[in-house]
C-alpha cells in the first residue's frame, strides 16, 4: 500500500512538473526592439516581428530565440572598456598600402540582423565571420591605395570602397546581416617622425586650400565689381543715347518749323538765317552793313525789338560820317 502511494505521489509530482513546464514555456513576449524565431525540434519554423505576447508549443517541442532589431557596432582595431578607456590592437590594424608603406587603421562597422533564421542557422559564429570579412575588406582597399590618400583627403573614398566590398562579401556568406555603414576612426603611421612629416604635409595642403578659397573669393569680388561698372557704363550709354535721340528729334522739329517759315517767306527767312549764322560764327562782334541808300545800319549783334528806338538826326549824321 505504501509503495503504490509512493508511486502515485511520484507520478502526480511528475505530471505537476510537466504541467508547470508546459504552462511556463508555452508563451513568450517580444519587445518592439526585438524579433524572434520559433524553433520546432531544432528547425526554424516561424519568424516573429510583431511585439507583444505570443504562444507556442511547450518545451521541448518548441523554443524561441529572441534577437535584437537594433543596430550593432563592430569596433575593428580597438575596444572601449567599461571605464571609457581605449584598448588598441596594433597587430590587427597594421596594414600595407599600395606604395608599400605601413599604416594603422581603425574603423567602426554599423550592422544589423535582417534575417534571423539565417543568422541563427547559416553560421556558427556570425560575428566572427563579420569581423574577418571586415579585416579582409579594409586590407584590400588599403592595399590598393597610396599612403597619401589614406592619411589625407582619400579617407572618404576608402570608407565608401570598404563598405561596398564588405557588403559584397556578406552577401556571399549569407549570414542574415546587413551592413549599414563603415566609418574610419583613425589612420596613422606607426613611426612618430613619419607621422610628424605627414602632419606637416596635411597642414600645407589645408593652407593651400585656404589660400585657393581666398583667391576665388577675391576673384568673385573683382568680377562683381567689374560687372557693376560694366552695367553702370551701359546704363550711362543708354541714357546718353536717349538724350541724343531726343536732341536730334528736337532739332528736326526746329528745322521743320523753320522750313515751314522759309516756304512762307523765303527772302526774309534767308536774310534772318544769314544774320543768325554770322552771330554764331562771330560772337560779340559789331558789324555794320551799308545799304543801297547810303545809310549805315547796325546788323550785329541783333537787338531785341523791344530795345530798339528811332534814330535821331545826330545818329544819322554820325552814320553818314562813317560812310
């Protein structure tokens, strides 16, 4: 009786344990920044990307691997400790350029998991594969670059080319990750004297660029001033053109009016034109002309009709004396 009771208690205990395992392993939660893969008897069954509470078959039938959706950073050539200190790995970052110089190259690779099933099952250690692919890509690009480009203004091209090559390698390995970006942290020479020399070269290049920009600014300023002066000259010429045209039109109008008067009384108008011409050619001169009856008349300068008065006998006698 005691044996049966013992077996019964043991059986009920086992059933209770199984029931507890079934209850506590038949549900799981996925956060908004996470994704999960449901694995049934060792095979990937379903990928869950929706956040919230989810249910599955109890363990050991099904289990769940939860992975992050966030972006990871692979630090190549260095490691930042918890204390904030930087630990460098020179043996890892030492590379040879295309012109046979040695440089130390550190970089950061931004990546994320885009296919959880491939990340879990296509490789035993995807992070190690990514690290090795990064080393291969940066060494290949540095090996085809000159030391001058690596240390100065060629870094952007090195970053872009490294990223393109790394993306190609990761696609071939098919480990379920995507490369978001590659950022060079530091490219330097292992020798202090050579470092100083290249620093001087960099400073000289920056000075050259500064002077070039200043020269372009001066050139643009002078071009602007010349353009302004040109526009002013053109404006003055246009104004003078308009003035000349208006003056010519005025003179034409005067001539037309004079011609109409000439047509009305040709003899008087002809004499008037002769007198005006003489007055214009000989300004200030006093000219006396003898008329047919023996009198001397003062023709120039012409006197306004309002200031003229009849000649006295004395003036006539004086005029006769000048004949």
